[in-house]
């Protein structure tokens, strides 16, 4: 009886428990099935999406490849694209091509500090023979102003170089405003036009001051005053270090370079007149310092693009010019290293790749181009609007400057400083001086070609591994994005260079007088 009751009780309990267990299991099972279906749907969707994406990329690549292949096999494709400027909106185009780099808040600052002391002595004299071309002499004279200040010397108006390649017979007053030079520096040093008669026959110390010397060196040189009343300096270029000089000495160099060394009135007047004539055309212009002249090509040993006869002529000139120390030069190595001026053809490719249209006015700031129209035509075929002094000025206006290379270079200097864009084909003395002056005046746009990088591109063009067009433009523009004269501190010596050789590798003070002569504060602009 008890057993039957127990089984009956157990049977009843089983009937009640079975439905509960099956309900829980069914819910769990349905959840797992739903999750599995959801996961499969997501996986399938993503798989299809990724597959479709890669298929799209593949077809785009194939289409681009086919277009490129068609163009590379088109015998007219290189010619038709060689003079094509990539399309761009006008505002972007103008900003990229002409606008000066961002330099808000930067301004010239050349006033001496409160600790500065001006003229101290009047009975010690320093005479100077400036050497080199116009801008080598200009920077050298600015250095000698600072040296005379350090050594408490009265500076005699410098003698200009008449033995350089150009053999210019100009004297100081032919090129510079002599009275302005004397007057503007009277608070810094005393300057006289000539030695006093009583000292003309007096013994003098003849010195080749050490290149890139510091203040300590010249303070040591003051011991010469114990024996001499006159010191004659045989060379003026690079007599002061670029860096690590007192602030007041650096600012004095700037006052001498940018204020005191004003060109003579005839040069200033004609230079400004020619700038006005360029502006009256209603177009912005490039000043191109095309350093493709006989002396530069011979000096650097660069013969790329020249005939055998031209190369031989330059070799003979180099070997017979006594003051050029290096005679044997490997032209190919020079070019690969970026030590050669760009050829007129290379300049044309470069400017076109930057985006300048063929109608762009380009003022040629240079002496006689080697090879004449034979080489110049390789630029004019791309940019026919080339302008020379002879096409801006009348023969009568230029008559006084004939056979005076330094005076003509001074006119080019004025037009280059005032240009909308300055482009040097080589980093020589004028290129560095103009760039520094444009930085001083507000970081006006200066595009400095990366010659070493460009040579690789030009060689690819020549061998057919690259064609002119959008791809080339992008490469050149990207390469020169940070080479347009924007504010930056002056660069020190190259890494790994030791000893006095490191000074030669430093960026020239006159190429970039920041930070000593250019202040970056946003305060009210200082009068200079």
C-alpha cells in the first residue's frame, strides 16, 4: 500500500517536473540557434562586403594601369604633356605659386642693446681690399665694419676688387652711396674716405685675418696697435663666424648690410624704375638668378649639357685662372652631388612642375648666358616671356653701366629683392645675399631648388623612366614644400664635420639673419 502510494506520488511529481525541464531547455536551445543564425549572417555580410571592396580596387587598378600603358605607348603623349600645367582652383593656385610663406609676427630688429658702446678711438686705422664679385664684396664689407668696431679702428672706405673674372674698374662710390655709408654708421664706427696724409707712408701691418673668426680672435689682434697705427686687410670675405657672436655684433652686421650699404643714386634710381615698369604690366613676376655663366661653369667644373668644344674651353679657363685653386674636377660627380647650377632646360622643367604657366613673366638676373640663345632657348621654349634689362631699359639708360659687371649686378639685385618670387639656379653669393635680404624684409617667397634631388628626377626623365605630367609635378612640389623662405633658425655645421672645416658647412649669416636680426614677437613693429 505504501509502495503504491510512493510510486503514485513519484509519478505525479514526474509529470509536473518534466514540462518545466523541457521548457528551460527549449528556451536555451532557441537562444543558441538565434545567436548562431545572427553570427552567420554578420560573417556572411562582412565577407561579401570585403570581397566587393577588393574587386572594386582591382578594377580601378587595372583601369589606371591600362590608361598609363596607353599613354606610355602613345608617341605624342610625352610631347603633349610636357607643357601641361596641372589644373587647380584659382585661389589655391595663387596661394601656392605666389603668396609668401606664413611669417606673421616676424619683423626686423637691428637696434643695439642697452650695453652697446659705439665709437671709442680715432687714431687707429684699418684699410681693406675687398675681394670677389659684388655680393662677396658686400658681405665682406659688412664683416669689416664689425671687425673695425671690435678692434676700435677707424675704417677707411674699402678698395673694390678689380682683378676678379669680370675685371670691373668701379670704385666704392660708383656702386654704393658713400656719404650715406659714412653717416649711417657714425654711431658704430668712424669711417673716412682716405688715410690722413701723415700716415700714407707709415708702416702698416698687412694681415690675412683668419676665416670665420670669433670676437676673441680680433680682441687678440688688437695687440697690433702696440706697433702699428694702420692695419691693411688683404681679404674681406668670410672674416667673421656665422654663429656664436655677441648679439650687438650680429646686429651691427645687419645694419651695415641692409641699411648702410645702399647702392649709389644712379643704380637705385634705375633699379626702382625697372621694377615699376615690371609692375606696370599688371602681372607678378619671378626673378630668376640664372647662374649659367662662363665663370661659374668653369669654376665648378660643370659640363653637363655642353658640347665637347664648350667643355674644353671651360677646362682651359679653369686651369689658367691662377686664383682658382681646384683644377681637376669630375663633372659627373659634381652634378650628382648637387654642386652644379641648373641648366636653362632644367630650370624650365622645374618651374613648370611647380605649376607656373608658360605666360609667367621671368626676369633673368644674370650676366651673359654661356652659349647664348643655343642654351637659353631650352628655357624660352617653355617660358617665352623672358625679360632682360635690355628689354626694360633704354640703351641710353644702360649706357653708364656698360662694361661694369658689378653695377649691372646691383641692378639685378634690386629687381630680385623686389620680385614676387625669387628663384636661384645655384646657391652662390648673390643667391644667398638676396635670400637673406628677402627674409629680413618679411620672408618674401624664395624657392630654393633641391639640386641634388632634382638631378635624380631629370635623369629619370632623360632615360624614359619618368614622363612630365601630374606625377612629376607632385614629386617636385612635395620636394620643395619646405624650401620657400619660411621663417626658420639658421642651420649649423653638417654632422660629422670636425675642426675648422665645420665653419665652411654652416649656413651663411647673410643668407638667414634669424634669430639675431629678425624678431618673432607679436609686439608693435620696431622701427629699423
